[in-house]
């Protein structure tokens, strides 16, 4: 008789979504998370002192999908992305913790691709490309930033591979390994996702780039004032400097973003809802219920 081969089940994925005043975006985000070829183990929205209807929208979607494992947590102790993210990570029960933003729209096979990539025990974290669904230059077609992001990822991986907070996941075990050293960023001056990447690198935890791990995100930051956007891009420098890291490959994304900011502001404003729906179609999302 042949010995029975033990089949290891695919890693389960918890999806964590920090949210602050996101009533206009959170429903689209949740519906995309529900339309998965492989369901996440749970969907955790962490409300960080929202003063709008964010919590009410999440509860309504959860009530409409009682078996989806949607939970809403309150993180009102401190204002900020890092403590809000950390509260969600602490509550997650999956083998893998997916981390997206409240305006992210993940493709239907996102969880499946994350779980498949994490099937390699040598991989501790993954990230992928995005499509900017409300910018006509990108959102009117299925073009994403894959080529640019892949290039920067390969350029930077020797010193610090990029992960993108709007589209990333890490093994729960990897988070526990860096949780105590990850920067709390009390002054809110760092890119928290790059900080995670630095600590993963320092702990010799491998980060993989997964082209099929696709998500749509809003380019609403382009509506910021020039000074506000400069401060945002300066977070790249501040994060690396806080860890004593400097190299041109790590500075390149900041300069690219600044160029994109002025280029896109000169040709168009954010797109209409029809363009957003077109981008959702490109991600494989069916019409909203």
C-alpha cells in the first residue's frame, strides 16, 4: 500500500483595514473583499476616531453578509495609522495578515494569490501592483503601475524591498517577529509600510513581489496642496534616515511621485464615477449589488 500523502491546507488570510472618516470609500472596499475566489478568514475594519458614518456603513455591510466574518474594532486611544494598524494586527486570527487601505479595491483573486504566494514557507511578506482607479490616465484602461513598482522593487530589494501599505500582506509569525521593534511613529512623520519593510529586512524575513496580487487605489492624494504632497513624499527620506539607510535606489520613488504629482495635476482632476467603474471592471469586479 502506498503511504497517504498529507496535504497542507493553504494559509488563511485575515484582512485588516484601518479607517478614519472613510464613509465614501469603505463600502466599495468591503464589497471587493467579499467577492473573492477564496474567502478571507475574516475582514477587520479598525475605526480610528471617525466622526462620519464609517462605522454605520461597515455595520450595514456586515449585517447584509452575516457569514463573511466582518468585524469592526474601535481604536480611539490614539489618532494615527500605526496604532490603528497594530490594533487590527493584534486582533487578526489568520495565518497571514492582509493589509489594505479603506480606499483599496482588491481584485477577486487577491486572497487566492496571497495565500498561494504564502504557500512558500520561505516568504514572510508579499506586495503587488495597483491601478489608480480615479485618474483617467490610468483608470480608463487596465494599465497599472506594475512595471514601475516591479522595477523599483528589484532595484531596492538588496537594501530594503518595498512593500505598499495599500496592497500588502505578511505572515502573522513575521509580524510577531518585528512587532516589538517596528517604529511607533508618535510624531507621524514616517511611511509605516516602508518602516515595516526595513524591519522585515533587518530580521532576514523575505519579501516577495507578486504581480498577480492586484488592487485598485484612489489617487485622491493628488488633490492635496503642493506643500502637503511634498511633506508626504518627504516621509520616504525621513523613514530611511531614521534607520541610517541611504541610496539612490531608495530615493527614486520620492522623485517619481513628485513628478507624477505635477504631471497629472496639469492634465486632469480626479475622474468621474464612470471612470472608477471602468477601472473596477478592469480588476474583474462585477457591478455592485
